[in-house]
C-alpha cells in the first residue's frame, strides 16, 4: 500500500470510505454469489417444488390404496440404469376398464386415442455429470423410499431429498462393509457387500 | 443447506487416496486394468481414433484447432520416421493416457479432480476440475486435453452423443478414461447376471474396433487374462519408462528383421 | 437515453438475477420427460438395443452391430459372428453414425429455384417429386440410370427397373476394380475375387496393394495380417511407387518405378526358374503357357534392373525369400494397376502364385464361390474409357431424355475435357439422388434425399469371401430423421405407376430383401414358416453356413507374357519431371465419406495431415525447389494446375509427387466443401490398354513454388529433438 500511496490521488478519510465501503460490499456480494453458484453447482441441486403435471397422476391411489408395486410401472428399475416412466399403452392396460370416467383417465384416453406421448415434468433430476444406476441399488436392497420418500402417500409427486453428492456419499459410507441380505427384491444376483466411494463409479 | 456428510465424505476420499500411494494390490474388486499395445501389429489405420470419438463424445477438431495445436484425440497414432529414402521406414505408436501408477498429473491437482482409483484407473472428475491445467503440464505423454471451447454438435449431430458419457464443458481438462463407462456397465451386467467379470467383458472402444487386435485390454490381476499374459512378453517396454511414472500401458516392440540390433536404450 | 442512478442499479440487479437464473436452471427441455405411446417390445427407455446391419461404407461386405438408445444410433461395432470382419471395423465404419446425423444431409426433395445448377433450391414434397419422375420417365424415349457399384437386391432392383422402362444402367466408380478382376480372369480363370490367404502365409508380396488400408476387404485382410504376424511371423514385402500404410508395416519396402511392377514380377519369376528354386514340375506348364522360359529370360534381373529401379541382389533376395518361406501369396493393386499396362502388370504379379504352385493351398490363393445370382456381389463398374466416350457423346448432343444419377458423382471424378458437368447441360431432365449434395446432384432438375444405409433394407454377398459364401443383411436400425427414402423403394414405388400393377415382383425393398433370403434357403413357398428364420437371420446379420461350390481355377493361365509392354505416361519426361501419384487415404477414401468431420480431422497415417490436400515430396527434391512443409506449390500437368501445400516426407521417392484423392469439393456440407484440391481435375484421361480403366497413376507433372505458405493442419508438431537418441520413444527389436 505504501508504494501505491504515491501513485493514487490523496483522499480524505471520508472520500475513502465513500469509495471503499461500496467497493468492499460489492466485492463481498460478488464473492458470495459466486460461492453460492459453486455450491449449487457442486451440490447437485436443491429440493424443488412439486411441478404441475399434464395429468394429475396420484401415487397415493396407485401405490397406496391399490398397493401396486413400484416396479409394476417403473419397469426398468430392476434391469437397468433408468427406472423409466410407463408408456401410455401400459397405463391403458388397466384404464381401458378401470375408472374410465375420471377426468385424469379421460385425458389419458384422449392421448391414447391420438397416439400421442404424455409430456411429464421431471421431478427427480441429477446433473449431467452424474450417472446413477437404479439396478445396482435395487440389488443392494435399498428401498425406493430411501431416496424418493413415502411415495405411496403422495397425491402429488414431489422431491423429498436434495439428491446431492453429500447424500450419496453419506449412504455409500454407511453401507461400506455391511453384508447385504441374501434376498434381493429384483430376484437378481446379490451385490457384493460394500458400496464404492470411487468417484468414477458415478462420474464418467 | 450444507450437508453434514460432506466434510466427512471428503475426508474419507482423502484417506482412500493416501492409502493407495505405492500400493499395488487392493480394491474391493481386486481388478487392475491395464493395456498392451503391440507396435508390431499397429498399421496406423485410425479405427481406434474415430471409435473413441464416437464413444466418448469428443469435440470435433476443426481445421483451425489443429493448426493451432489444439486437436483433441484421446488416443492418437504417432508416426516416427527412420532413415531416408529408399531405406526409410515409418513406425506407428498409438498413444493414450497411460494411467500411470505414479502419475505426474495426480499430485499437482489442487482440487483432487484427478486421482488414482483402486482399480488402477487415472480418473478425471470433470465436475471437480477448475481448469488450472497443472496436470496437463505434469503429463509427459501429452495425453490430457484442455477444453478451450464448448463443444458444438449442430442438431441432429447431437443425436449421436453417448448418454453414458458426460459432455464436457469448456474450462476443464479431459482425457482417456479406459472407457470407464464400459467398465461400469460390464460390472453392472455381471452383478445382475450373478457372475464374475470374465476376460473380454470389458473392451474400451479402441480395443474393440482395432482390426489387427494390436490393442489388448483387461485385468492385470487375472493371471489367465490375455493382457496379463501379453504384459510379460520379452518385447515389452513402456513409453518414456525412465520418467518413472509407472504406466499401466505396456508396449510390445516392433519387430524388424533388418534391425542390426535392438535399439533399446534401457538394457 | 438518460440513465438515472436508480434505474441503473435496478438494471444491474435485474441482469445479475438473470445471470443467476440462467446459470442454475437446467435447460427447459431437460425437465421434460416423455412417456412412449407404445411400449417397445424389447427395450426400455435409456436401455441399449443392438441391431446387426451392413457396414454403411464398405463395398466388400462387412457386417456391423449398431447400438441404439431410444431409437437413436449411437455407436458402430463389428459384428463378432460375421466371418468377414469378425467383430472389427475400420475408421469409416466408425464414422457412419456421423454421416447418419449430419446436419447438411439433403432433407427433402428439391427442385432448382432458378437455373439448374446455380445453387438455389426449392423444397417440394415427395408426392410431387414422384409425379415429376413418373411424368418424365413414363413417356421417355431413353432413360439412363447411373449408380455406384450397387450390391445385392438393390443392384437387382435397379437393373430390373432399367429393363422395365427400356433404359440403360451404367455403373460409376472413381477407383476402378476392373483391371484387377481382368488380371484374375487371365491368370486364375475365375470371375470373382479369390481369397488371398494372408493369415497362413509365410511371405506376402504386395505390389502396390494397400491391403490393410484402402485396398479390397481391408478389415478382413488386417486381421489376416495380424494372424500372419503371430506364430512364425510371416514376412511382408511391399513393392510400390509411394509408401502406403501397408508399406509402412512391411518388413521390406521396395521402391519400384511406376508401371514396372509387371517387369519386376517376371524378374522374380525368372530368378525362381533360373535358379531352380522350385521343382521343374511345378512351373514347367505354366511358364510354357505364358510364352516359355525364353520370354522369362528377357526379364532377368540384370536386364530389367535399370527399368524397374530394383537391384539384381534385391530381386534375388525377394525370390529366394518367397520360395523359402512358402506358402506365400502375391497380388497387385493400387497404382500398380492404374497404368497403361495395368492389366499386364496385374497378370504378371498373379503369375508368381503359379510359379511356386500355391493355388488351392492354405497360405496361398484359394477360390471363392460365386455370389448367388439374386444377391449379386457389387456390380462391375463401366470402365473409364466407356465413361469418357459416354461423356463425349453427351457433350456432342446424343443425350437421353432422362438421366437418373444415384449415389455416384461422375462430375467430380471423370478427368478430361469436356467434363461431365458440362456434358449433361443438354440433358432435358436430370435426377440426382444422394444423401449429400455432390458435384453431379448439384446440377439436377430434381434432387431426392436418399436414406443412410442404417435407415434402409438391403443385403450383400461379401466379395471377396473367406473361401466360402457369406451373405449379409442390412436392416434399418433407426427411422429417418429427415424426409429421406431408400433408392430401391423409390424405384419400386415408381414401377407400378409407370407400367401398371405387378410390373416388378416386389412392393418394397423390405419385401424384396426378405424374398431374397427365402430363396437363399429354398423356402420361397413356405410363407409364414420363414418368419422365425427371418428374424434369426436379421439378428445374426447374415448367413454363412450354406454350402456353395467354389469357382474352379483354370489349369493354365490365359496370358501371353510378351504382351507386357512398358508404361506410357502423359507428358514428356523433360518438361514434366515428376510422376504424379494420386492415392486414396484411409479416412476419406476417394472422397465419398469426406462429409464427416471426424474423418476429415483424422490424420493421414503417414503424414498426419488433416482437412486438406497436400503434396508429398522427398526432402532433397523439396530442398532443390526451395520449399518445406507448409509451402504451397503449383503442380502443373498437361490438363491443368492445382496448388497444394507440401509435406516433406523421407519415404517419398525423389521423382514422385504424391497427392491424396477425394478433396476439393464444391458441395456436400460445411465440413466437405472447399477443403483442398481435386486431383482428378489435373489427371490425363489415359487408360489401361487391356481394360479401358483409368490409368490414374500415369500422369506426369512438374512442381514449382508459388511463394506462399500456410499453417499446415498436421497432428504432429515438429520440435527440436530432446534427448530422444538416448531414449527412443518406440523400441524396435530384431527377429
């Protein structure tokens, strides 16, 4: 500062405060904003409000009242990476005969009639640099509600966990060296006992 | 908003890294991925290069990027001349990330975006990378590529992108991953089918396409595997071996019936 | 506008907020997820589904499996069960997905918006295009169909359509195969490509054939090469005028003067006979058949050493090694056959196989079965001489009423004057069908978008086969993202409109290909019983167990060695002091695949040059001309001049300037257009005297500096050597 002093015009204390305080505050605010952005970017997001869907699909009725297993509709969950959203055709397997006069089912039937896909709004979304594989977790006996909450009570599907890396890591550490039970819900092989902490498992 | 697991998780990762330095055995699966490149079989055909482009969503190297020295090819085929016409020869060497056990890139990263995992992979975590490019300077094989630009794939070219591989943004380093997405896929499938990974279950894109089978990939810990057998060939050497980076890629020397003597510098 | 402080601050805040929102939120489309309407039978969203189909860019018959996710093709791998490529692929097969999703593909039918060929087009719908076609072809007095070397059912449909409307079908291919096939006919007496058993050979003598790169069934040969190198490690001797990729992998690389390959081959034969390296019984009859020992003696190494540029000792060594390390195989390709004496060069080289008696032997030359008549091998091309006179006729006013060009680009590749582009000016109606615009399609009155092979039905018989009959099937692995249609389907739609229902026996390519497969198994009449087999065939990608009789080699060659003449060159040696040797590169071949930026950015193996054309010059020659790598030179030939940058290469002979084929195009998308120069434009229209094929390596040229330098797009960087002498990067061992 001593060197700079000679180069800068002489300022009164008041002038310095007038310039310095806003500059400092501005700098702090910028740094804070950057930090928040980095945090948001790194943490994989927050819990977002439940979106409005084109058809008011009610998980409480399907998974709760009628006790339809998750896998009945989300068929990819025990074979691959993606749990998958059921096709319109699959909804119509039941709704060709069940609840035909309900408003939601009428909308569904209209889509089926027109042979158009339904454009749902995503509830759970991971950032692009994460590759989550459902089948591995199902085979390790992780219940769906660990991440997705008590879906059978949700009239409107919503996100209950932030699904950020801290949550993943927490679980992965907890299950390290815990033996898995011999029965896996998908009927597939029993996964080895520990979850990996290797970055490359999810970040590829 | 902060997650109580976060700091602990980071510490656990660090511990893991610390324990691995200088350790050859280890890892829950006990895999040790490695590659053998037979220089006697490489014909320079470039199939591996484009196979890698397609598998790994590698940005197009436009002409000005190449003249500017910023071509991006995770695997490239270097050509070395020997002699003058009419006795001139050309030799081909495919060069990719060597997944060094004692890597120059790993120690210099200030944010642990690159590290060695317990299966011998030199992993680049894109979402951690802040683009200091220290690692690229630390790599004697020039196997690390910095993204000076965001990649562009005018629609519908983006339909081709591999959904298993992250599309990298500008400002970060990327490099050969030994097709880690294929390793993970093979493991998931093996687990699902209740079996152990067999030799040949994992083939990186370059290995799978190579028309002369000059590239061999596999688990060095599996003594029966093709790669574990090949790695002990008396023709084996490693690129810039004296640099001491302990690469996981072994090269087999080109055989030349007319070579007066082996031009090895190390024996 | 006056900006008050308060307003300014509000603006800043708004902008900052905007930045935060843009920075954090995922793109809108990524928060949408569509459910399928129908559940696909064997796939779930996000899962990979693999389909076997034909290698889009191969004309020799490789089968691939394509990974698709949610209906999009992602990655090409070799079909592991297929006997030709055995799970492997070449660089162009890998880039097929990029050509499929290329943003500059022709998307809809188009007609010129102004004058034909001025580059402005108007999009129309298919119904109108088909009406135009029907109206033009129906009453046409003459109809000419020009295609590439079509194969299988597509070839048969094209031929049947041309016959139906009383037209002619011409086949165009810039790098012709006819000379090779004619040489095979003369020496071996068969009409298909034999199987050169490289895998089991002790010695391979390749005269200019870049068999691990751009010649023949290169993926099959590459694997054979790999097996040859295992075990006892067979030797490869490459004799050529410009070092090819294969030459770079050879144990012996021998420079032979252009057009002297035949003389050199007979010289090797002479040594074998004169030194009695092989038993008299083996060679007596075949040598007698080509003119006797006296004729061979005219090619004694000391007599022809000057002509061939190969020393007596070298010839003797090659001959002795070839005999010592039997079984062995000899073949010729590339520039060796692209000479005025190409046919006789090819015959002389193939004759070496007879001298050592290695026909029908493992490690030698094996016969292949002919392709089944209804799934033909790639059609033979119309020889260049035919194309030259056809072009002259067109220019002179003898024009067809309708010229339909599919997947061929004669306007780019036919050297000589007048050019094909000028010649078709008088044709009343030109139809161009292709996936990409090219020099010919750009001049059409009606432009039709063709499907990529991954979107269409087809089949092929591998040529050459591995000694057995191998048939492959091509099925659509994805639906077209644009408004493209398959060529076969367009013809099959037109046929009934022009000639009434039942004009051709099939309604679609799918039906035609399936009918062909049924016939292959003698199940034409079984109908539904074939359904299961058909699915299984498609799943495997082909059929290769069916028995087929191989062609029989002739007992004696039908060739007179006295017919072998010296090569003739275009341009006198005094003023045109270089041999201009064009060559196909592994990535873009003759230029048909150059639309792909992957293939453009892949380095040529020997020079590592990307994206542009170059001229390879010997270091001493370059020094005499005062040029280095990156300096632009003009290459003057009798028929024109092109300017390309120099690449100084220590493997280039001093009297050769080598320039790659395939660049210098005015059409075909952002990554193909205006890159490098078209070497065909300066070639002399010389032909092989035996077959009329283009003698593309017989042009002479002179080279001069034009005092201009460009930044050379090479992947290699030339730096001052570090301590590489102490520590060579690549190690080499003796045997």
